[in-house]
């Protein structure tokens, strides 16, 4: 059944490449919700995520002739959405602090949070992730929710691998503190 779904998606993409207008709408409907959620987890603003979604689909449809099935259409589109979301954060001047250069806040001085003592549900954690600063939220979302590894995040964000690791550890610690506080 999964193979059939992939063939249908490929056929739909091919119909779009041929200029079939109804196929564009079907392709949009198939991916819009997931891509919106991906952007929202990064930009943390519904209006901005909607803008990113629209711009991403416009770019994808404009450059559809470049799509060559080296990945699924969804993975290709997701990369566009993530890049546009990160670019929006950069425009908003969200600074991903390079911990090797800047002064670091002493987050480790706080009492350590014991992960096993914290009982929570997935939806509540997602809501709490939205409370993180942009840089932390972006790294944490790309790693935990989007499945990118530290090296890929380093390339996407144009920061060092060590900075990604540091941002991730600090984001996780900050998230655990937020969860503990309720």
C-alpha cells in the first residue's frame, strides 16, 4: 500500500509538471498542514508560518521542473519550508548565539532537573517548546521534531557543530525547567 501511495504522489507531481491546475491544488492540500506545522514549530507565529507556507509552495511550484525524485516531494518541500522559516527568523534578527564567542549565561548553576520526575503529555511539551527563545526552539525542533542530526543543523543554520550541540543541550535544559515550573 505504501508503494501505491508513492506512485500516486509521483503521478500527481508529474501532472503538476505538465501544468494541470487541479493537481496543484491536490498537491497543496496533501502537504499544507504538515508544512505549516513544520514552519510554526520554527517561527512560533501563526501569521509568519502561513506566509512561509505560501512562499514555500510558490517557490516549489515555480521550480518544480528542478524536482528530480532524489527524495520524496514532501522531503524536498520540507527543506524549502525549513530554509524559509530560518531565513524569516534571521530577518527578525533572532540571534543564534555562538557559545564559543559570546558570554554564556550560567544555566548550569540552577538546581538540575530530574527528567524521571517530570510527567507530561506530548501536546503539553509542544506548547512549552513554543515558549523557548527562537534559537533554542529552532535547534530543538530541527533535531527532535524534524529528525535532522547536529551536522545537518550546523549546515542549515550556518553555525558550528559545537554551537548546535551547545544550543541543543541548553534548549533541552531550559525546556525541562519550563516543564518543571508548569
